[in-house]
């Protein structure tokens, strides 16, 4: 039986882990973070069938983590 994962939960865990290794002042776009997420162990095969994009899930995780500030729509900077 395949384990079920939440896309939002996995992206939040990814962002929290990612933030630990990001230097202050570094900027990222949502697409760059989504690409990093896709290459990570947090991305599960079942997410490839979702209609909801990973960019939306990345945005959701960024708003909850609070450690990356939005500079402009789609661009974030480490505090």
C-alpha cells in the first residue's frame, strides 16, 4: 500500500529545511524554489498527478514559514 502525502505539508517541510542553508540576503523566485523542490526528497511521485501546481504549494509554504520576505510577486529574499 502506497503512503499518502500532502503536497502542502511536504513543501512546508522542504522550505523549512531549505531556509536552514540559505544565506541572508539571497533572493529566489517561486519557480526556482519549485524546481529545487522537484529535485528534493520531499517531492513524491503522487504529486506528479496533481492539478494544483507546485508553485502554488511553494507560495503556501513561504507564507507560513515567515523566514523569506516577498520583494515582489514571485520573488523572495532571505531575512
